[in-house]
C-alpha cells in the first residue's frame, strides 16, 4: 500500500543484521536464527520508537541494542529519489507517515 511504501526504509537500517551478508533475499535464513514471528511489535517498538526492552524475546538483547543503534545512526533519511509524478502522493505520504510514527521525535522526520 502507499502507506507501507513510504516507511520501509527504516527496515533497511537493520535488515542486514537480520539477514546477514550475502543473503539479501533471505533464502539462507537469519544467521542469528531469528524467525519472522520473533519480530514482535515490542521488538520493533524498542528498535524504532525507543520503547522499553522487550521482557520476552527470542532475539538476543545485544542484537536488539545493535539494531536500535543502527537505526538511530542512519535516520532520519535525508535523500529520497522519486519520480516527479509521485511528489503529490508518495512523498507527501512519506512525510505524513514519518510525522505520525515519530510524532514525539520530529528529528527523525525526513529532511
């Protein structure tokens, strides 16, 4: 959907930690043994929203802390390339979605 396609770049900041090297398509599985069901809302809240460390998670705490650190290093995005025909919808929606998700942290909105 349009809303999903405007915020996926946040995942790119941590995807390499979940997929490992030479595994862009994920066919080899996670080198840490992480499964999709391990990536709970609590994990993502910790990584992306500075939420509390999940009390119950199969993901090692050290890895979650590294994911948060990577996200905080690479965000906010300061470059987004798109076709001029998408400015009125796609790029505007990206601004809206970032402002909604990181409402309390405007420093993470696109520059």
